[in-house]
C-alpha cells in the first residue's frame, strides 16, 4: 500500500509543479505551489519525518506563501503586463538541460547493478536530531537564510509602497 501512496503523491507533486511553472497568472501559480507543498508534506509523512511534514505545511504552505501572495497583490500586475511567453534560446537550453538531468538520474542511482540509497540516520525527522544539526553544523547557513528572508520582506514592502 505504501508504494502506491508514494507514486500517487509523487505524481501529484510533479503535476502541480508543472502547472505552477506553466500558468501565466501569478495567483494561480501560487495556488499550485501550495498544492505541491502539501504533496511534499505527504512524502515526508511516508518517510516517517512527521516534524518536517508539519513544518512544511505550517511554514512553507502557510507563512511563506502568504507572503508570496501578499507581494503578488502589492505588485498589482495588469493582464496586459502578463504576456504569453515566447520560446527563447534560454527556454530551449533549459529544456535540454532538464532532459539531460532526467537521463542522468537513473544512471546515478544504479551503480554496479544495484540500486543505491543513502543511509538514513535513526534521528531523521525528529525534533532533537534536526535541532542538533541546525544549531551546530548548519548554524551559519541557517542565519544567512533568515537574513535573506528579512531582505525579501523589506524588498517586498519597498516595491509595494505607493509613490505619493
């Protein structure tokens, strides 16, 4: 039963991610991203990382996406500003790169004829293990991320400010 649920959640994740990047409306893209975050949370539940799943829903699908929608509403884009996207060189190059990565992924998983997966530590997904990693080994990236989020919030307020 678990592999079936995994494949369903993985398919939902891929489909909602594709819908998110192909929509022209920023609000509909944000809604599809929220659906993708919920599917990610389901995948974390399957990995028995319940704390990460809850944080995924509360922090990303909740708080961060509220900020994204707030910024989208502050920008107040008109329909004429949301033109249809033309296929350019970067799009073709990106598509080729994605196909290369899709081809490379199975080759990296299958080495020496057997499927390789990294070892999962016993404290994976629990609060104590995550806290030890964040506040010891990854303290600097954690603090840099918080500064980047602060800069993004200040930038969105400045961009949304009306000129008098």
